[in-house]
C-alpha cells in the first residue's frame, strides 16, 4: 500500500478511518493524508483572503486531530500529514492524487452526509477518479477485511476473474461470493437474498464498480449497498 487519503471534517468517525488506514497499510511504509477541504474565500483583498483562509478549529476538532496523531505515533510505518485544500476541480483533483501518490481513499459517513457544497463537489469529482474508494459504514468496527461479496451491475464489463486479480494485487482480502444486480430490481427484492449470502459466507466487505458521471451539485444518491452496515470498496472499471 502506498499513500492513503482521508477527506475529513474532523468528526468522531475520522478516528476510526485512521485505524482502518493503519490496518490497510499492512506494516509497510506509507503516509496518511488527512484532507481538510474548504471554499476559496470570495474576496479581492489579499489581507482578507489570508485572514479568512485561516479557519480556527473547534475544541472537539482539535481533540480528534490529537487522537489521530496519537494513533499514528503508535505505529512504526505510518506518518500523518494534514492537507488543507481550498477549492476543487477535476484537474486539481487529478493532480492532487498523482502528487500525493494516493492508492486508496477512505470515506467516513460524516463526510458523505455533510451538507456543505464544497464537500459534495469533492465527493462527485472523487468518484470520477480512478483511485479505489473505501466507504466506511456508520456501525463499522475495526476488523480485518478478509471476505468480500462482489455486487456486479448488469452493464459492468468487469469479469469477476479480472476483479479478483486486481484485488489480490492491492489488498489482502478475497472475493468469496458474487451477486448480479439488475437495474430494474427493487431494493426490497434484492436485500433478503444479499443478506442471506452475507450471513452464509461471513462477508465483511462489499465490492462495487463505478463509471464516470456528470458532475451535478445535488444531494448524493443512496446506494442499496450501503444498507447492509458493511464497508463498500468502490473500484473504477477502467483501472483494469
């Protein structure tokens, strides 16, 4: 594992994301970048710009950041760096991922549920990047991600054999089950079948694939994959 990116608003679940990042490093040297995303101050005055760009953290945010640093200090292979990002666009995101050498992005529930426009924009642009994205679930507890269920979309061009090879080259878990999801299926029809497969195979991770979408400033779409209380690894199809 190379470097990892965790976009954060410094909520409590950031600490859990750091734990998962340490776990995914597998003892290898890596840098975990905690990204704090903000709007570019709308002003023509350089003095006002510099004053507004230095946003103070709350007491709780400082406490969470200190906890993250304490966790990193217990490892011998990981370092933590804070990346302050002001404004975002597709070219900026591409350069950011390449410059920081990011191999995996970890998203927390609090970040995905934030209502700030800049965070929503960041998430949509991130989804069009080729970097794997690990979506943590609200009730997710730190554990080894060892057995995965591949949720294959009908229009996907990615075969499970290719996906297995891709996963094994980057991660330690393996795909032990597969289910095909049809676009016209209703959530209430799919959920009981998937729940049975998850329980039967002791699944602790779901895998889905994604394709680029047009950026729209709207509330994020809810995915049926998020309703099982398991982390979801989203892979960009064209990386194969």
